[in-house]
C-alpha cells in the first residue's frame, strides 16, 4: 500500500515540475535527479519499492515536500523534511 501511494505521489510531483510522462524519459530524469541507477528509478516510479532513508530524504528535498507525505504516512505535503 505504501509503495503504491509513494509511486502516485512521486509521479504527481514529477508532473508538477514538468518531467515528461514518457516512461524512458522519466526514468532517466529521476535517475539523474537523485543519483540512482535507472533500474532503481524505474522500481520507484512503478511502485515496486520505496527508497531507503538517504534516497528518500534527497528526493523529498529535490521535490520540496515532506518525507512522510511522500511515502504516504502524512497528509501534510509541506513541513519538515
């Protein structure tokens, strides 16, 4: 459940910052944005897994959202990262 919510919120935030919806482009951009391998970026985007704590913090900072919101543990999008 958290994986799906995380994936939905991640994709929505990528939409909000103008990342193309095309899968290959989105994987490439996410991979470069948070410095992870493409296969990990694809797994995150598809809700197969959620990132470890370090990647999650980096991702939340880049997207300017709350870590707990990003993984679906909070309804508050902004606040402490």
